[in-house]
């Protein structure tokens, strides 16, 4: 199989990440079992930010255990092959940063989701969580898997273990 053009794949990754508005969030519940949810997000300076309600289950999970996995995945309707959907996954550490001193993040959220929506949520019980990606993997298709960081600065063809 021909090696992929890394610069082209890196640009595709950058376009993919910038096109996404929500992420799938994997957390660990009180019994130590996996829990899956989703949240709209903003990307700022290599970190992902989600704005979630205190009554949401994933809020409590992140408060109790800051380890989380995040996945951004191509919409099924846009995928040529559902077995090889474009996707990026990141292992993250979550920090509840609250709502004070986060105006650049709120500006990004307003840009993506509208000032009226974010303004309304700011009046409720929502809190901003910073998700710090520790490692990532980007899959474009069969045999096209890359070890990455969220900014795309680290972008290496993943080793394939054939054992």
C-alpha cells in the first residue's frame, strides 16, 4: 500500500476538526462503568471546551473522575464507507474552569452557537469544562491512521501491529 501524503492528510485533519461543532464524550460513572454522551464544544489554544449543566450525568462524572475520551466523527450521510468513517479520538483530562475569566471561550461559543443561546445558558446552572488532550488518533480510512495532537502539530503515521 502506498504511503499517504502527510501534508495533505494533515490539512484534511485540520479542515475536519474545524468543521465539527459537537463531540462524543466518554466518561466513567460512579460504578466505574463507561458512560457516553455528547456536548457542543469550542477549540481554543489546543484545548477543547464544553459548557454543560450541573444536572447532566457527565458533569458529575467529570467532577468525580477527570479522565475522559472524546471522539469527533464524520456524519454517516457524508461517509463513503461506514466501516471507515473519518474520526479523531482524544484521551483527555477535564478541569471545571467555571465561568469567570473565560470570555475568549464564551466568544467562540457565541460565534458557533449564537449569542442568544449562550447568553441564555449563562443564566442557568452551566459550567465550562476544559478538556486537555493528552494523546490522539485520527483515522481517515483503512490503513490511514495517525497519532496526533488536537492542533495537528503532531501528525505521524501510526504503526500497524501485524502480530
